[in-house]
C-alpha cells in the first residue's frame, strides 16, 4: 500500500494500535498517523459529512472562495507556530504541514 499519512479525528486513537498491527502483519510500511481534535457543530454534536450543511453546494453558493475554505479547514485542527498567521496559500500550507509532520516523525523515532 502507498498510504503515507492518515489524518483523522481523535476518536480513532484507540483503533490505531490494531491498524498498525495489520500494516506490520502484511509487511506494509506503517503510515504516519495524526489525530486532530473533534470538531463540534452548533448543536455540540460531532461534525461529520452527514451533519448540517452540504459543504460543496452551500459554501460555494454563499460566495466563499475555495482558498478561504482551505484556510478555514487547515486552522480547525492546527495553528501556525507564531499563533497569529491566519491566511496561507495552498503551497505554504503543504510546506508547513509537511515540515511539521517530518519534525514529529523525527521526534517519535527518538522516543
């Protein structure tokens, strides 16, 4: 398998050891797992693809730019190191997130 990163909600942390064991049993490279904080809707329920608005249709209809949505989604579970920067281009986000992932990978190897 060529899966390198798995990014998902923190409600999947307990599944991770079993999934790592499956990867190892098949001799596959274990991907890097990242677990983000659970995002809640206005009703305090877990936000999911079946919850509330149809994001593809409603957001574009309401006039939100794709770049604004990328920034919004990126900042839901992550923040810039300076704690102030709120807008990024897609290439900037990719560079920042990959450098953070590599740093975390190096830290986990040292443990």
